[in-house]
């Protein structure tokens, strides 16, 4: 079961590379979430630590929920602005005015806050899952990746969070490729 967890995790952590392909990128991201959750589930069974899976599941649900709610709120703000500006005279239509109305709207700010708060809370739970996985597997890079994800979520507020999250993803890849495969019989003997 550990080898399945490692294989699924390795495939899942590498799938976001497909995000550069327009339509397939979204599906690859969704598949990556599912594979990583299944990997965490198997790890939680192997190490008999349900907190590994429970924390990963909670973080994923929070992130998906915040993205949906925040995205809907921002879409409503943009849609409302577009409708109100479409009722104006086309000759007075001004792109800078459109941008200032969209980004100056309280609804847009609320949607952005929902997205940021969701990312911070979700990546805290991912940090907990990866910390527990690091403790059980002996690969401390998992804890480092989780900490970098969490710090990156907080740093999104000041604009450098995406770089930190990218670095966390690289460390997460290295962590999955650092964990050794063990045969089921070798694990049972120890």
C-alpha cells in the first residue's frame, strides 16, 4: 500500500505541469487533487495516522469551497459592472473607468478576501498533513514543503506568495521522489 501511495503522490504532484495546456490544464489540476488525496489516504492507512488524510481532506475542501465562493462573488461584481456599463453610451465607454469600477468595488474586494482567507486556512491544514507525513516517513522535506505552502499563502497578501508556493511545490516534488519504496514483506518484517 505504501508503494501505491508513493506512486499516486508522484503522479499527482507532477500533474500541475499540464496546466500550461488550456483545457486539459484544469482537468489535470483536478486529477492532481484527487491523486494526492488518495496518496494521503494510503499513507494514513500505512502509518495508522488518520490525521494525515483528515488534514489533507479538510485543506482541499476549504480551498475548493473558498475558490468557488470567491470566484462567484468576483464574477457577480464583474458581471454587474459590465451590465451597468453596457447601458451607457458606447462613445463614453472607457477601459480605465471599467477597471477602476471593477477593482474598486467592495464586492470584488470581498471576493478577493474570501480567496486569500481560504488559501491561508487550506494551506495550514495541508501543512499539518505534510508535517505528520514527514514525521512518519522520515522525509523532512514534506514538512518543509508544507511550511513553505503556508508561508506562501500568507505572503499572497504582499504579492510574493506565488513564488513561495512555487518553491514549496518544487520541494514537495523532491520530497515525493525522496521517499523510498519498501516492499510489503519488508515492512511487515520490521
